[in-house]
C-alpha cells in the first residue's frame, strides 16, 4: 500500500500545540507527516524543550518516505505577529485559519490522506474578527458537508448529536431530521472508516431518566423514540433512548460499538475520565479523515516544557490506521 501522507496543524501558537508537534516529531512514523505551521514557531518550541528538529520545506513529491525522528516536512505559513507562549494574540487569528485552510484544501485535492489538528482557541479567533465555533463546524462549512463529532478512547466511542451550543439551546436543536442524519453518518463511518461491519449503537435520552415517560420532558417521546424506531426498522442496530446514567454502565458498553450523546457535556466527561491524555476527536462525515486531540490549548502550561503529547500522538496513530483501513478493508 502507498504510505499515508498526513497533514499536521499546530493549532493556537500561544498554546501547547507547538510543543506537542515538536515532541511528535521525535518519533518514527510509518507515514509521511507534513507540518503546516510557522517553521520558526516550531523550531523555537523544540529548542526550548532541548529537542533537535529539522524542518524541510521542499515539497513532497515522488515516493513517499516514512517520517524519521527529528525531521518533518513543512508547508510554511508565517505568523502575523510575534508570539509569546501563554499570551493570546488576536493578531494571529488569520494565521490559525490559514493553516486549517491549507490542510483542508490539500486533503480535498488528495494530496493529504488525513488531517491531524492540535488545539485551537475559539475565543481568540473570534476576537481576531473571524467567526469560529470550532474545528468540526469549520471543516463542515468549508466542505459543505454534514458532520458528526466522535470522541474515541480505546474501545469507547462517543458521538454527539449537538456540539458547541449553550445548554439552553440544546433541546430546540434536537430535531428528527438532524438526529436521523447524525445516526446515518455515525453508522456509515463506523462501517467505512472503522471497519465495523454491523455497528451496535446506544442512543442516550436528552432528559434525566430518558424523560421518564414524559414526566421529565417529551423530547424522547416526540423525537428520539420515533427516529430510533424508524432506523431500527431499516436494519440499524440501535438501543435506546437510554438514560445517560445507565447507558455508560460497563454491561451496556460491552454490547455496543458507539454511544450517541445528545449534547457535549452529557457524553464527553465520561469519555475524558476514561481516556484523558490519549483520547481522540474524530470528525465523521467529511470526505477525508480528520482526527484531533481531546484537550484545549492549556495556556497555563505553554512554554513550560511539561505538556503531554499523548493525545496528539494517539490522534496521529488513529489517522494512519483509518487511512490504512480504507485501503485494506481492516484497521491496521
């Protein structure tokens, strides 16, 4: 098989992303990794960590070569303004967006097989005058696709019916059409990208006790149950809606391949407790593979040399595995 070529974006320059990339580059990879970032930003981070890192700006052409320790190909994009670790600067918001654009366009053109992203800081991008609610929504808009956020920690996979919304807006966002679309995307990508032939999916309720027969809310009765019944009749293996405090019990998880949570903080606290530091964010529904870390920019750790690159390493490993899965029909 052709060696995967993976784009790596370094995220918010004032955060821990540059350090994570510098640590990532110290490993041997059975893939050709291509960094999209300001080269000086990354080499400075490596120097501060006492690491050796050589960046090669020569375009990747011909036979793909495994990335060796201490070396990365780079597509240079210059910072707009000098960077200080730990200090957000809206002047670099356009730089952050340009790295994502470059990665997405390269993936759309087939130059990259997957995109792996270090964390960005949503607020500072908005402060820079660019409306931005997150990687997931940004890539969805850029590609014109419907997407689903999936978090992975070992065998636990948690997808979200809604993503970065204020809690007060969640009930209105749970609609039959969007819920059905989310479940179809989740089913499709579990088969196509994760090589799970017959996915088993738990669907959580929105309300405590999954609405308790309508006494604690009617979203389950009016929306979730009809959608689950419709898709189950088509052959999808769905269970629920289950109460969130039941759906994550070990006996339930042992019988499923993924859990669909109704909102961000219903599903992610459980997943992060189970796998923080090596959990992975996957965007389903895109025409290409995208994985990311399960954490934020950690401004309080930036520049101190203590940030753990485990999640970025895991995200890169999964991206490579998913690329190989699509080529061979089984996860590598």
